């Protein structure tokens, strides 16, 4: 196999096979069968297409030499021609490795074993070793190509051009040249080139490439659209929020590229194992070829056994298939809107026993909704909502905005009022057309103005807005943070996957935090925490076992870094949280959390299966070969066959 010096691709760094069968030094940048993306434009699928005619010709020659009733000399010539056609590149690369002093690689092993087998008269078996080795390499390259396409498909998210408003006309422009604040137009079928906010127009957006979500998302004025969304049925104009380098697409591609450079412990183990394993088995084969015949005789028998031992010992099944499990898993997760930044994050996620969650923006939408309306005697619920909406309609406080939206949703017209003043931290004062004074705000505002609240009772400790008219209470509304749809089901799925403990850390008050926890079935709640307090609590939890933290805000960044696995809400989460996290959930939906855990555990299971399959069969064949109970055909299966089985097993991670 070719010299491979890439530190981050997860393959056997000194000895690895490129998909095209070359022997490039890795400094020259080349694409490898392990699925790394080293910068070379040689595509695995193209390599397979180029190799296929040669392999078919070699197979035809082999079949003719083995089956047709031809003279022995012609049969030998056909097999020799088959050997040259199928193995010339292996022989060439073995010679290059020999000249460079890097003999202990797969090409060298294949060349020595096949040539020596032919030299001792086993021409058909020597030819078969080379031919089926090449067939196996071709199949492996195809399987790896399928895995790589999942990640490479992300490149199609980038729009080739953006239509930018210049001098009253929309002109095509390179997205990299578009500035923040520029106005762009997106027509049906076009991809949004940069993150932007819709100014005019409406369209249904296909977000599946970015989020994995099949249902279209409505885009209307004021809504945020991300680079990579596709407009389905309308024309929109939007103001650019971020330059191309900071857009969602660029961030995704950067995270995927970095993910390939971060090895999981299992991948690092295979790299070290292969370095030690290869020289050991070569040494054992040499001993097997030389020592027994000195005492027992039968040089030809023992050399044949040693060659069989060499062929069976090749470690490519481990070197390729284990990193491929992780690469395929990362690609499969990306297709579902879960960006995993490396194999080490996948492995760490498998060890998670406790999931710690932020509340606002993670478990809840961060938007308030009116859950109860409590009118005073003599008033109706519509009176309360109408007066609060009228007084608060010019306020940008989240509770005020929620109250106005609730009135609109119920078809209630805001009462006609003129805003007199806004009292910071308290509420607003407004005047009715008849001159009466209305107050809308918290209990402190009412008490300061002598409004009696004794007759208004509610067991809920939710946030409230009271309203009064000329010093008399009219009523109040209760508002609560809206729990995300599917959050309860997602937490139940986590428990089914083996998560034993769920904890909420929030800066919110104890009562609303506990209400959300009770609704979702969360085990522990720690409320009224500043960012430093969150970090202290998280450190104590992490000391008890594997811990994942899920958050979305800037204040969550320290906790995301400290946790064994940091998981950020990507669509609405802050840039700081996304950068600090190990895993990004692009849809902000909680159901992606158990999906990420399921992918991680499946990948680890498949990697362990591959290690067990490869080592188990190889060790068995090596022992049998040493005692003469396994021939070259068994060795070919132990090398090529096992590698194919392991690669196909690894591809299951894509499902």
C-alpha cells in the first residue's frame, strides 16, 4: 500500500492504500480509501470506473487459464498475462516502497507472496492472490466513495451566485463579494446564498439539505433564512446578516472538514496496532519459512505456508473499515441535521450517562404565551386582554409582545390608549380616550400606585401582567415559556437509550423552571444560576460520570466546553455556543438529540464488530496456515474477503 502521512484521516499513517492504487507521498495530497478528504481531486467513483475494464480483462484471462481445455504452456501464459494486467501497479508500488525503505506495507506483502507462490510452481494461486486483492480494493473504493458522497454532498449547499440590488437592479454577484446589509433576491428554485432576514415576499423554503427536515418552512417578512435553503414557490428579497465566511453553509463545511481530523480512540488504537502488528507478522512469516525446514526439511512446504501466512496477515480490514465506520456515521448524522465534529465526539457520546440541559431556547422556544386570563369582578377576559394589548402594544418587552400577540390570535382589538410613560422594570402608564388612567405591568407597579390585588388569586407562579383602571384592578394574565414540541418524547427516547439522569440548569426562577421540569419529566432542577454557577454545577455532575450538556446561548459556552460532550442548538443558537460545542443540532429540535446518541452507539457497535471479525478470522487462518491446514485461497479470503465484509458492515452506519 502507498505511503500515507496524513495525521488526521484515521488511517494507518505510514502504510495505506489510495483509492486509485498509487503510491504518492501524502505531502502530494491524495484521496484515500479511508474516506479522508486530503485535497486531491481524484474521485473514488472515477477510480473505480477506470479500474473496472482492467479487472474484467484480468478476470477473463484467469477464467480462461483455469477452465478452458488448453495446453499447459498456453494456460501458464494466460495466467501470467492475468497476473501482469491485474498486478502491475502493485508491483510498481512495491518497488517504490522498497527503494524508499518502507517495505512493511500491503503492496510489498502482496508482491512477495504472489511472486514467491509462482516461483514454487503455484501459478494459479499466486495469480489469484493478486487478482482478488485488486477486486477487493476496487470494491472497497466503491464502498468508501458512497460514504464520502454523503459528506461531499454538503458542498452543493453553496450557491454559485447571489442576485444583489445594485442601482435599482438585481445583478449576479459572487456570494463572497456580498456585504452585510446588502439586499438580495431569491426566486423559486434558487438557493439562498447567505444568511439573511426576509424584507418582502413569501415562500415555502426547502430546508432538508441543511436541517434534515422534510417539511417546508414558511419564510415571510421578518423571518430569518439560512444559506442553503431553497425557495420553492415564491420570490423573496432579504437583507444579508452575515458574510459568506460566517454563513451557515460555510460553518457546516468547516465543521465537517475538522471532523475528519479528529480521531476516535478506536481509530487511534487501530493506527498504533497496525504499526506494531505488521512487522510482527512479517517476522513470524520469515521464521516460519526458515526455521522449521532447517530441522524438519521440506523447504517448499514451509515457504508455501509462510507465503499463505503473509497474505492472510494483511491488516487492511482493520485499517480501512474502523475509520470508515466513524466517517459513515458522521455523514449519516449530517444528513439528519446533526453535525458531529469528530470521531472522538461520537465515542464520548456513547459514554454519556447524564444529560444536562439549559431551559430557554433548548427545552423551550424562548417565546412566552398567555396560559391563563384572570379578570376581576365585573370584567370579562376580553376586557383584560384588550386593555393590556392597548397599553403594551408599543413596548418591546418579551411579555408585552406575547400579550399583544395573544390578543391578536383571539381576535381581540387592543383598547384605544395613548402611552404616557414607560416605567423601567415595572410596566407602562397609558391614558384612555375618556381621560381615565390605565396601568399595565407587574405587581410592584400596582402596589406603588395603591391598586389592591387581594381579590385576584392564582396558584400558578408564572410571569404575570396586571392591568388597572383609575386605581382599580381589572385583572391579570399569566404567561409561560412555551415547551418545544417533541421535547418530552425526546427525553423519553434518551431514557430508552440508557441515559439514567436528566438535569436542568437555568438562570430562570425556581417556580417556572420546576413547572417545565415537571411537564417534561426531568429528574433534577437547578435554577437562578449565573454562567459561573452553571459551570460549577456541571463540573460536579461531570465528576460523577459521562455527561453531555445541551445549550444555545453565549452564557452556555463555558459549560459546552467543560462537558464531556457539548451539544449546541445550531439554527437559533449563538455563534459562541456553536463554536464551543462538539455536536450541533441544526434544527433546534430536541428529537435530534436521541438520534445523535443512537448514531454514536451504532457506530461504536459496528467498529467493535469489525475488530472482532477481522482479528478473529485472521488469527484463525494464521494458525491454520502455520500448521498447513489453510492454503492460499483461505489466505485470500482472510485478507480480501474479510476486508470486504468489514467495509460492508461499516457501511451500515450510513443507514
